[in-house]
C-alpha cells in the first residue's frame, strides 16, 4: 500500500524534531525522511509542535488584521 502524501513538509517536521532534540533519530537521504527510529511519544511531540506552530501562525495573522 503506498504511503499517503503528508500535508506538512518533512523539512518542517524535521525542524521540530531538531528543536525537541531527537532529529538524529530521523534518517535523511536526499528528499527521503525515515521516521522509523522515533518512538510513538516522539511522533506525538512532533504533532503537538505542528499544532502549536499553526496556532501561533493563526494568532499572528489575526493580530495583523487588527482583531
């Protein structure tokens, strides 16, 4: 079964993993990212980081609109 294409780029997910201190567990070869060595907890932390990043972006957008 082919893998689904992610909505979020691997570069962004890798950046969050780097900020959290476990990017070294992600194997990167060219444009291919292998997340097979991270734990379920670490994957959840990436998701949490993505949500927080999106919330900050939305809040910034609202502030710029004057709301």
